C-alpha cells in the first residue's frame, strides 16, 4: 500500500485515502443498525475483535475497500490523522482479509497522479465469472435507514450546535426536567469518512418558525416530539396521555421507539445496537438504533429521535422523570470504544 504523497502510479499499489474502524463499539452506522448487520453488508463474519477498513485507489484510479484484521494499526493511523500528524498506513499483506470493489462511504479526496475515482471494471477471466457489485455510499436524495442513522451520527458529533437550538428561556436547565423547544429541522446530506473510525453525516438543517414543534414531557416521563396545546394539558401543566383512540400531539413513533429501546434492557440486542462514547463532563453520549428509529442522547440531558416514518424530522424528547433512568440503563449495557 502507498500513501497519498506518491505521485507515480503503481498499478499494484493501493493509494490510501482514509480508514475507518469496524468493531462492535465503533463502526460506520450507515452500514447497519448494529455490528453484525454492518459486517453482513460487507459480507464479513462478525468477529469480536473487529476489522479496519482502508479506503483507497489503485494505480488505475479504481476505488477499493481493503479489509484488514490489524485493528490496532488502523486505530493508531486514525488517531494520528485526527491530531494532524502524518502516518503511513501500510498494513502487512498477512493482515488483509479481503479487498472489496468500491467504497461504502463518500470520500471527498482522491489520490494524486492517478485517474479520477471510479468503480473497478470486472474482468471475468481474472475476477471470476460472477461480478461483485461495488460498494457505494447511500443516495443522499432519499430518506431511509441509512440516512436516518447518518442524521443521528451528525447530531451526536455536533451535539452543542443542535442542543443550542433549544429555547434557553423555556429550557434553562435541561437536566432538571424542564421543557425544551427546538425549531423543526430537517436532515440530509453527504456521508464522508472521518478519522474517528465512524461515518460523519453532514446534516443540513432548516430552522422552523416560532410555531415549530417543541419537546414536551409526557405523563409517562418521556417527551413527545411536538408541542402540547392547552387542551392537551392536565391542570398541573403536563401533557395528557393519548386517549383510547391513541390520539396525541406527539408523533406516534416516539412512544414505540422508546418502548423498544427500553425492551433492550430485558432482551439485549446484537452488539453495537447501543453504543456509548465520550461526552463533556461526567456524561456519556448514547447512540441506539432499532427497526425504523435512531436515538441520540446525553445521559445528563435530553434525547433526539429520528424515524423512518418521519423523513428529515428531528424529534426532541424532553427529559422527564423516566428518561434519565432509561439512558443510564442503556449506557450500562452499551459497548464502548476500547
């Protein structure tokens, strides 16, 4: 393998552009809701030790994703790049598990001195009769599970910015259980490989007007994702429970997603479905996914939900009396980066 400083193309070399980790605690969530699903997307066995994914181009300019089992080497390279240091990532051939055509993530750079990035051309004589469909990043013009997970990743990586959209007057102390009020937002954008071993989604946000939905705390201790009117509130100011027909100002998917997240405490999901990472102070950042939903939260603050059934919407979940316990329980069972 070769670094991007090389200017003379070598047909047998891989010019490394970036790398990401594929482990139970840290994987590109664009590939799946959990670690086994992410491995399956790349036709890999979900080994507990994980893999490193090296993305680059060959001398012809073709995109390749090289899977290696030397996770430590890839982690050191990513950490060095994050610190602005040069690092020549050249895994030993014996650590190479396989080479897959294409890239699962969008990469904004290209190797110098080689043709523009393109998918490899299948040659039946050398590559076998059956062609392997090249990996490709998700379509950013559509909304689906991959885009939903990328949106949650973007919120996690830019928590302060998203949290800052909350109305400080209505939510002066988010950890105390008071209501928050963010503007309605929409997510979308390109997925780019980043140096922390995951995929960062650059979500585009469109602030709503003053009548946009706000986070409120439900009687069950979990926030709904839309504002409650006076008619919806009990005498003490808390939003009422849904009536017999299930009508409520909250998006119906919020209670379902929170109930499924709570179900993980009794029936643990596959590895990586719930992940915990660093957050300022003594808090932890929680990322959890499930069928049709993604949750991102801080253990000392509120949560945000994204749903397949609500394209582009970010639904805030007020802290309430039960959300803190749910988040701490999820954190206790989550996998963490080593």
